[in-house]
């Protein structure tokens, strides 16, 4: 079975669209971090997204007055702000990458395809950075909470990353696949 230029660019387009959809879903949903609190006579499930945290019926927004925060809390808030910028920026870059990918594949231009592939791979680095930073942020926030409340108090609190984070990981993988397929398409076209 021979791989054709058309099948490669269509596959790249499909992977790019899925990547965009998964990242948009991840950014818009609030299941990045799940907390199952089973402390004494207290059972509450909480989940957190990029914009809000739900603790039972209470919803907390990440837009807060940081004047009363400690240095560590300000640091964590700054980390969260960077995450909330990186991931939507990557989403916007995917839109422009999709437009460039469509134009360069229709033009069958090796240099345009190569440039678009590089651009999409840079976008994937933003997604990867945002996801890795979120994981680091979550671990540091957990350690600070455990330090404040004590290990005994936190022994019955269980945490896990949620499906929203999984969607962001899938988006990253598909962004890389899109970039690699566009590199392949540029090789298939040859120098122009």
C-alpha cells in the first residue's frame, strides 16, 4: 500500500482538528484535579479546573485579592496564572497553524509545509509546558496544604488528576503527530 500526499495531509488535518478539540475541551472543563475528602464525619468531593474550584456546593474562582497571600501562595498563584495563559495561547496557535496547514497543503509548497510543521511543534511545546507546569503546581499546592493541616489530617484525603488533564495530554500527542505528518508531506513534495 502506497502512502499518498493527499492521505498524509488529510491525516494531519484530522489530527490537528482533534488536537484543537481536545485542548478546547480540557481548557473549558473543570476536572483537572480531583479531591476525595473522607476525613472524620466529613465527606466531600471536590474538583478543580483552570478557572474555578468546586468544593461540594461552593465554587471558588482563581481571581482573588493576592494582598493577603504569603510568598508561597503568591508563587503558586503566579504559576497558575502562567498555566492559564500558556494553554489558551497554544489553542490560538493551533487555529493559526490549521489555517497555515490548509494553505500550505493546497499550495503543495515544501517550504510552507516545513514552516507550518515547525510552528505546530512549537505550539505543542506550549501545551506540554502548560501541562507539566500544572502537574508541578498541583504537587506544590498539595505539599503546602499537607504542611498546614498535618499528615494525620490529610491521611484520609485522596487526590488524582482528572480527565481534563488527560484531554490536554492527548492534545499534545496529536499536535506532535500533526507536525510530524506535515514534515512528511513536505518531504513528499520535495524542494520548491
